[in-house]
């Protein structure tokens, strides 16, 4: 029997007296692709937020490759190869293009200090393939109109290609 790559069992999330996700079971076999569909407020984001460590489940269990996974924060999920592209991808306008690209996943010197030069160099390489006009050192707030929205798409593409696996109900289309 093939072991499930991912399994969520009896996932429940309660806010106050309001249970917004109730006893949800969801499994994925290796190589499978799923679409999670539901009306607004159905709980799709909440379920995936629990999977990706954005919010803690009230109860329920997550298994990765048959082993119980402990996910209490986004970096835990990342360590299991779980990544989420959020519905509203937000960039920080005061930061540069490359800083936004490496937010939450920085390149470091000696594992401690952020290595801006290495980040900028890598950003330049990635952006060059997609659009050589974008300067990685430019602040997001200074990117204008068409360039700005195009850059956002590029950043999304970057995230999509960087992640080992992708769990999301909300690909920015
Ligand atoms: N932090 C929160 N506090 C209280 N209630 C919340 C919170 N986050 C979500 N909810 C509620 O949980 C329910 C499920 O919301 P959720 O965002 O998971 O739905 P969704 O399926 O992703 O909807 P959409 O299609 O609009 O993205 C909604 O009723 C929402 O109001
Ligand atoms: Mg949602």
C-alpha cells in the first residue's frame, strides 16, 4: 500500500463559539494534485493555514509520509516541504524587490546575518530571466504602474518555482 504523502485527520478550528472547520479529513497520495473548492467562508484558508502553521488547529492531526507532523509555526511547515501561496500576496513597499523575494527565507552569512549582496545577486539572476529591466535594489514602492504589477507577478512566479511542494486553495490567477 502506498503511504499517503499528506494526511489531515479530524481537523477542527474554533474561534470563540464559532467552529469554522469541523472534523475535516483530507489525504493526498504521492503525485496527486487536488483542488479544494468551496464557497466564501467555507474554511479553505483556515484549513490550509492550519497545515502551513499560520494558525494552530483547535484539534486534529497532520501526518507527512505516515509520520505525525508537529506544525506550530510556518517554519515547521516549511521543514516538512509544505508551502502556501497566500490569497493576497503582500509585498512590503518600504523594502527592496530582493528583500521581498527573500522574506521569510533569507540568504545568510554564517547562518545569522542577512547576506544582502547574495540575495540581490540571486534576485538579479532570477529577474533577468523573467525581466531584465527590474532592479532588485529598487524599493517596491518606487516601482510604477505596469512595472509594479508585473513585478508582483514575477515574485509570485519566484515563489512558485522555489517551493518543493505547494499547498494552496488560492493560486493567484
Ligand atoms: N481570525 C479569525 N477569527 C474569527 N473568525 C475567522 C477568522 N478567520 C476566519 N474566520 C472565519 O472562518 C470562516 C472560514 O473562513 P476562511 O477564510 O477559512 O474561508 P475561505 O473558504 O477561505 O473563504 P474565501 O473563499 O472567501 O477565501 C469564515 O466564517 C471567517 O469569517
Ligand atoms: Mg480563503
